[in-house]
């Protein structure tokens, strides 16, 4: 199974949509569609494994990377993706009961000639107005290794 950060060309096309992984954007007709970061990662993973069932365990391992992913958090991401795709009737993204999820359309790397897209606001030097926070792991700077696991 492919990891969510490494689409082969950085951009994948499926249906009317383009996933621009380097810019972390979902586009439809060159217009960005708002999607939360975890939901975007789930969509990337599903697109990279298009037409194959991806289990909840595979999603949790690849997207949450060892952190706890509840059924509710995965369901919320799937709901966000369906809303972004306008796929309430599950034609594009299907739930496979007791197995996982499948993106029902093929996803292909974009042709090199079609890689011109409007720059994202961040690429243009604009500041994101929404507040954000970064949580980094604590590093033990003492000499006692026994404190590492606290």
C-alpha cells in the first residue's frame, strides 16, 4: 500500500478532481476545495490505492502513524471527503461493510503538460488567517535516560 505523502507525480487526477499533494490541495476545475489535513491525507491514500479496498486499520496506520484513530475520527474524515466531492450517494467513495473504503474511479498521475495550476495563497506569500498550533514531542535534555519515558 502506498503512503499518503508520496504520489508518484505529486498530482493525481480522478473524475473531475485533482489532488495536488505538494500544495496539499484538492482541486476541481482549478478551484481549491477546502479539506482538513487528516481528511486530505485519507483522500490521498484512497486515491493512490484507487479501485482497491483500504481497511480502517490501513488508514489508521498510514494516516495517524501509530496514534489512536477512533472509528469516529475515520468516519468524520470520510464524511468530509464525501462532502468535498459532492458524493452523498457514494458513487465515488464507497463504504465496503466490515472491510473499509474504496475510491471507485481510477486515479492517474497528471500529465506533465497539465501541471500549471493557480498558486496557492501560501505559495504567493500570503499569510493564512486561521490560527494554527504545532505540537512537538518533548526531548529529554537531562543526562538521565530514565526520564525519557515519562
